[in-house]
C-alpha cells in the first residue's frame, strides 16, 4: 500500500519536473501530518538511485500558540536529528507578524525558507500542500472574485517552490501515516472555524460532497490545472505585449503606450497591469477583479488624465497616450500634498520634495541683462512695481496648483484657467501637481517652465528687473 502512495508522488514529481537527480531539497516541516508524511515519502525517494537527493529541514516557530508552538519546534528538531538531516529553525518575536495573522505569517515563513535555501544550497523548497488544500484554495479564490490566474493557485511548481503531495488527498495522507506509524503533532488552530479555510474545509466542502458532488475536490483540482495551463499561455502573450508597450521603467514608475494596450484584448492588457504591479512591489497578489475594473476605467476612459489608486500604494494614471503605473511611496511627497515656499530673493529656492529649484536675482537695466537661455524656463518682471507690494507686506511665494487658479498670460487679454493652460500644453496631471507657481498675494505671476503673467511685465520704462529661472524643470 505504501508503494502505491509513493508511486503517485513519483508521478507528480516526474510529470511536472519537480526534482532532478542529485538536487538538495529543503523541506518545510511544521510537524503536522502532511509535512511529516512528506518527510517520510521524500526520504524514501532520496535513497533511490534515480534520485539520490540531499534533504534539509526547516521549521519556523510563529510563536502564536504558546507552549504548543514550542512543542512543535522540539518535535521537528528531534525528527531531523533522528533522520540525520541538517535542521534550520527560526522563532518569531511577539508582535513581529504584521497585517492579518495568516497572511503575515505566510510572508515571513516564505522569506525564512528562501534564506535557508540560499544558505543550505537547496535548489527546491518542498511544501506539503495536498489535493484537498488545492481544492479549498480554488473555492476561496472564487469567493474573492479571482481571475483565471487566481484559479490556478497552488501549482505543482512555481519557481523554486514545489508541491510533491498534490496528487494525494488528505484521506490518502492519513492512511499512509497510519500504515507506516508516522508520528506527528496537531495544530489546535486548525479546529477553529473563525478562519475561512477551516470553514471551507470542515463545513462547506463536506456539504457539497454530501448533497451535490462527491468528487468536488477532484473537480476543483482539475479546474486549477486547466486554469494554470491557459493562464501560462496568456502570460506568455501578455509579457510580449508589456515589452512592446513599455516606454520607460524607473524605480517606482512604469510608463506604457496606451494605444498598444487599447488595441490588445483585455485578457492581455489586464495582465500587463499585473506584470507592472509585480515589478513595482515584487508580486501581484492582492489585486482582484474590482481593481482590474478601475484600471480599465483609466485605460479606456474619455478623460485624457484619468487617475485611480490601487492597493499597496500603487496608482494608475493616464497622461494622454501614456499610461503611468507607479508606487506612491516612491514618488515625491508633493504629488500627494500641496506645497508653499517663500521665494528667496535673491538666491535659490529648492524644492526638496519635487526635485528642482528656482533662482531669483534683481538686475538693473543700466547693465547688460543676463537672459541666458530662452523660452519659458525664465521670466522677467518689473521689480519696482513688485517692490511696492513687498513693502506693503506681500511676500513672493512658490506654491502648487490650486483649484480655480487663473492668470492673465503675457501677450493676451483676459484671464485664463491654469488647468486649460496645462491642457493646451499637454502637461500630464502628475506633473501639474509639482509645477512651482510664483504668486504675489493672490496674483499668479509665473507658471514655472510654462507661462508668465501680463502683470508686472518689463516695459521700456523698467529700471529694475526681477529675473527668476527654473534651474531643474520638474
């Protein structure tokens, strides 16, 4: 009977290319029945000539169940010693897990396993998930509104992670443990139906098996396999689209050609978002169908400057025919908050949050005037007229764009909204928020790098000139 289960594990290993001859395999062992059966089965496999594997054991004590957690650690350590295998352990401190307990513990555990794999020279990390675990995960993914990619969770192999027990049901594992007298410990938290997985495992799936489909676990596992196959194919095409649409990629910011994304099928363009999220935050997990819908609203919307916020500080904005995906925690602070700085006169005024500076100086028309450069990167004003305001208590300030801002552009009659000036110049919304605007009281004098005002302009009678220059354009 044991050979039957071992052969099924071999079938899973060989059909999915999980293990190569002579490899070092790191086993994540909790001490529960699944991981202890995995240890026994892979130990048998390791001794066979066609495999000749080296096994290493790792155990993380999450420190969530008091003495029971310490018991598990001692148990696994003793099992490793008995098997003559190298053993790596780590105990978390109280409060070290952030976010949800299950999600936070899983993240820290994966980091620990990757570190141990590097230190031990292991090429694979074996997890003891079985067919039941996979079926439960598919159901929970459906509840969350998962896409095809979400339904393909828990594949036999993903990167260095392998799952050699996916061909076995929980009842198979229990039978194997009984036949081979496999010792294990039980996690009391698995009995608490406060967790969604335990509810699905103990209540929902038995109900479906009894009243609707006795083979529900097999059907869900098959659905996961088919979804993984189709998802891999779409991933291949979407990655090619991502590379074609990529205009620039800097730390925390990715710019894409919107035209190419619109022309593509949504099955591909939405995967481009997931690829961008993966590059920005290291993974795309946590983005669901509602977030995909927000992305599509910006991509396909009529507004030339759409903007939405997604989880993990990721934003998606449209800048005409560019689609910008970025992490807010990697952007200048001024993108998310207004700014206002007094102009140093004379001297430089730096924008630490934006990454630029404005230089101001007062010049006499009796001397040759320094007007190096050309265009909107500098502006000239009648300093004597401004000085009257300054003496009355008005300070010259540099600030961010505010709703309803208007100015009288040089050479034009009448006032114009700054929003329209930005739109006419095709300035992206993100850049507008960090463009310094020179003001005297409520009067806008200069939109740095763009337009200056008719007010306080230099005339033939001007004797003193205020010259301001944008040294580092935003």
